[in-house]
C-alpha cells in the first residue's frame, strides 16, 4: 500500500518473514490457575521491581472495608475505583470508609521515607493475613498499586456479575517503581475516527499495565478530529470522513476535555498531535488559503502518505499554526504538544527546516514543550524538544546518526521502533488486519529488545521511555484495536516499567499467558499467538 514510499521496507519484510519461521517454538499450555492458590506474588505484568513473598496473605471477604484517610480526596477516589472493580464480581459491599480501624484494605498516600524513595509513581503493596495495604507518595503511585492488587486477584474479579471466590492476594511485600518516566501509547483517531467511549476503553486497558501517556494523533490527511473555534471547518468539514469514506467525526472541546480528565483519573497524560507540515490534506481541503496555489484539494479517504504539505512560505500558515496550537495548548494540562513532522515528502528539506524553525517557538509561546517524530532531528530541535524515534531494522545509518547526534546534544528520545513497537504491524502472514512495511512483529519480537541500548551511541539517559503507536488505516472497531494491541501492548508497557534485570522472554511469556483469563473476562479480543503458552481453555 505505502511501499513506494518505503522501498527498503519491502526488503525488510522479506527478511523478517524468513526469520519468523524459525523463531516460533511450539508452546505448551500452562496449567489453569488452581482455584485454591492465589497468583504467586509478583506474577503480574509489568514485572515489579522488588518482590518479597511470605506469610499467609490477605483474603477479601464480605466483611472487608476499604479504608482511606479522611484528609486526602485521592485516597477516597481510588478507594472507590478499586471498589468499583471488586463489588460486581465479589458481590461484597466493600464500603469505602475513613473510619480508623484495624484490618481490611488500606489505601495511603504518605510522605514517609519508604514511599519517597520510590518516587512519584512508585508504591508498596503489603499483603498479610490481617490487612492489605497499598501505600505511595503520590496518587499516581497509589493507582499503580491498585492495578497490581487487581492483577494479583483471580481474573474473575474483572467480571461484571457475582463470581465464586476465594479472593486472595498472596502474602508478602511488593516495592515497585518504573524504569522510565515515559510509557506511552498512541492512538490514530484520524485514519479512522474513534468516539470518546472507545478511547476510554483503551485508556482503561493502558492503565491496567501502568502506562502513563496517551498520545492522540488528532490530524492527518484523512481527517481532522478536534474542534478549533478559530478555524471551524477543520473539524466540521476536515473531520467529515475517514479511510474508506465513512462518516468520520471529531471531538468537541467538551468531549476532548472529558477524554483528558478521564485519562488523568487513570494516571495518563494526554499528548495531542497535530501532524505538520505533511499529513495535512484534511486541513488543506478545509481552507483553500492554506494551499500554495490557493485551491482546496478534495477530502482524502485512501491510505497513501507524503502527498500533502502546508504552504511554508505563506504568512497565513503561521497564523493557522498559532491559532491551532493556542487552542490545543489551552486544552492540554500536560507539558507537551506533538507537532508531527514525519514523512513530509512534499516539502523540501529547506522548507521543512524553515517550518520547524517557526513552529517550535509557537509551542513554547503557549507554555508547552515540543514533541516530534524523529525527522525533527534533521531540522533544529528546540532545546527541550523530545524526538520520537520510529525507525526500524532497515533504517539507514545516516538517519540514525541524526537522531543519535541530537541525543548527544541533549535532545530526549522516546523509542517507538516500528519493527518492535508498532502495534499496527501484522503478527504474521495470516493476520487479517494491519500493515507489513516494517515486517511482521510477533509477540516475542515486540518484547525482546532493550530501550536502554537500542539506539547505539545515544546516551542511556537521553531515553525518556517507550511508546507503542497504533495506526488505524486498517482498524475501525474496538475489537480491531484489541486484536492488534493484545498481547503486544503489555510487552511494551513492561519494557517501560520493569527493571532491565527482570527482562526474560521465557519468564515473561508465562506471566503474559496468565493475563489471558483477565482479557477474556474484560471482553478483550486478543491474538492467540503460538509463541505464548496460553492456559488450557476451561
Ligand atoms: C508511518 S510512523 C507513519 C504513519 C502511518 C504508519 C503506518 C509515522 C510517523 N508515520 O503515517 O500511519 O507508518 O504504519
């Protein structure tokens, strides 16, 4: 489909096809979890930093209260969140109470030194016969602790109707904190539009794996998805279709704020992307004056890339950029705005550099830092810009060097190697959805790499973390998103969270297999990779 723009990709795909045949070993199913024994402490995804099993462990019963402090509203909010997961399946009342007392589940945000050393996202879980304590320095850490407890409980806890217990958490202590500060997922809502409810569903899935950034690809050739008051036709006309010609759609500002707030309640910051100067047909179609020739092209519903460009030498272009970035920044509590910059094949290099030189200060002017695809490294990245690397095994050395050199000069990196982290790549030749330009990406390939050493020559501390993009040229329903994200997304989440020392495909695939009953309970439509020892069906 897009191979004429990525000639090297075809060769890459063929090599990978050859490699894939040798690497998939027949997987023997793990035993279904014994109803009598709880999930061993720490057998979760992502793997925790430190696990000290021991003791009888906690059992949730009809009498269990969820204790929160009286002073901190986040403790109560997260207590209610936990209760909301546990009540339907356990059938217990699980009152959230700030009354002092012994026993039960306890949620605590406190600045004690044992919490502070675990940083702004770390937490501890202490499971004993008498109580289950989740404690953290921050509300985000407490939320991550709740997700850990959730995964330690039987998968049936995710169901929406009463199930049989027992509801045990293995005994011992978990001390946990992330390896990387940036653990992201990108959703392309431009190629196909996904309404708020679908985005929230994805947010819930990301939170389960302790991801903390949701990058929304809000504009592309096929659709503009966010209301901009000063340029209303962007959304009403530019958002009126999608790949294949369906009705498309866009988020009103209120809907977008709802997404941002929901994401925040699940520990995720939203990073909005307006892709520029290429990938802009939807904008060019909406306003004739944005085109160098003053003529608006028709809307586009195909899947080619690289044919559109904003008019770099027109003043109105920068008025447009200023308005869009200003309105977007006002909707963005987080620190970054993503300005795209990839595949600007219809913009000369000189124009690209000029354009980025003018646009980056606009982002700064509205109090945000720039994020851009790694082509930004070929222009002059702003001092605090973050560059997102999306190369793959066939990416040329010159292109890599550009990114590595920027990193040496202080540019921070987010790694999304397309042949590892692109959730839209097919798993193998039989995958009914997805693309192949970066090759097939089976579950092991998505997991088995180290972000710390991936880009040779880049200083280790230039790596902020990882992100798994989900492009949607071929994906139009939540079931499609599920199928491509699961089971690869948890692997990228683990690379972002878990200490490098825990990295081990052999152990990981067992823990991953243990997630399947949970996905079944949650109605997640996952790909049953032959590389993973899924539990036998019950
Ligand atoms: C490349 S990654 C793109 C997207 C496509 C994607 C499909 C990047 C920055 N650009 O426009 O949707 O490949 O895999």
